[in-house]
């Protein structure tokens, strides 16, 4: 069977609904000769007549072959309408986005990003995948938050610098900044020696400091709980403490001197990937949220230490 065109099926459906070529032409905005041409082309494609044409004022009648063609044709037209509607929704920012993230970003930045996305696009589908592997699986998601640059064909959008601070049991150190050398042989709680913790321990080594690591935990809350219990102090990025909303009389927070290089928070995606409107909007909102966090949380937090 020759290729059947959707416009010819739409014309056939209009003729069937209206009962005449003339009324179908008015409905579709065609000339009557165009309607006749569409039906003739369709009949040639399917190999037989789809309408009996009694002539005069009598309505056209659909043939048995026409009934088969029209039944499947209406299904195709409906599916085409569904496709057009889905494309329109996609262009309007609906659809699905997969975002890779990690603990402190999940707790601090993402709630604001997701709330704003849902307010603007309530029918969007947002999937979060918390993954702290190194290197991160950027190719499996639309966007990935990560705390360092990643080699390969990956776009890097730097969001903020996240400074390291010392969190300690209350009274373990005098108020104010703490010299890094004061941590030599001091009991400390830490993350496992991967990712950010490698940077912290490299900082200790550069300053010839050898703290006594008494406990390691993956979870931020577990590390803070151990510090709160008096087991030791911890060097953590400020974003971790913001996420934990630390305002605890049993804890004190100190800047370090000399100040360690901050960790850098990036938003990553594959180079050359065509972004959906939803993903593009998520990027814009993330930049705005990160900018607001830098202006507000860091400023107020530094003033309060």
C-alpha cells in the first residue's frame, strides 16, 4: 500500500462527519476541489473507494473499505494530537528531569530549586539521584551537582565556593579563629578518606599537622553527632553546617587560620547535549539560588562566629 498522509485521513474524517465534500471543505478551510483531490489520492493509496458518491443533495456514504480506513485513521489522528500536545507540554517546561546530587546540596540548595520549579511548572517530574561516586556518572542524568571539576566532555558551571570551618565541642577552643597547627594530635571525627576528605587531610599534611582521627562516618549528621558527644572536632564545609542548621549550645564553629582552600560546587552536564526547556530553567533557578545563598547565608554566618 502506498504511503497514506495524515492530511488525507483528516480530510476523510471531515467528509464522513459532514456528509459532503462541500461542507468538509468549509470546515477545513479548503476548496472543494482540494477535498476531492485528497480523497482521490487516499483512494489510490489504499486501492479502492472509501466513499460512495450518489450525487445531488444526497450525503456521501462510507464504503466497507472506507470504514476500515477511517477507524484506523481516527486512531492515528488522535495519536498525532496526543503527540502535538506532549510536544507543547515539553516546550512549556513540563516533562521529566533527572538530577544527580549529594548530601549538603540536597539539604541546602535543592529544596529551593525544586520548590521554584514546581511553582512555575507544577506538572514537571523531578527525579533526584544521590550519588557521591568519583567520578560522578554525569552521562546518566540531565544535571549533576559535584564538588570538583571532572575530566572529559563535560560542561562545568561553578555555583559557589564552600569554605571549610572547624566545628568543635563547646569549650574545646577559645572563641574566634583557630590555627590549623592547634589541631596537631587533636582528636577528630572525619569522613572516609575519599572525595572532600582527601583535600582536608592534604591541608593537614601541608601544615605538618597530624590529627588523631578517632572516628569516620559517611553521613554528615553522624559526624556532627560524634562531635556533639565530645568525641572530637571536625573540619567540614560550611554548606554541611547550613544544611544541618547548626545552632547548638554544645557546639562552636571557628574559622581556620590559615584558611584552607574552599571546595568548589559545580553544576555539570554532558557537552553537546541538547537541553530541554525544563533543564534550562532548572539551571537558571539553580544559579539564582546559589547566588542568594552566597549573599545571605555566608554573610550572616561569618558575622555570627
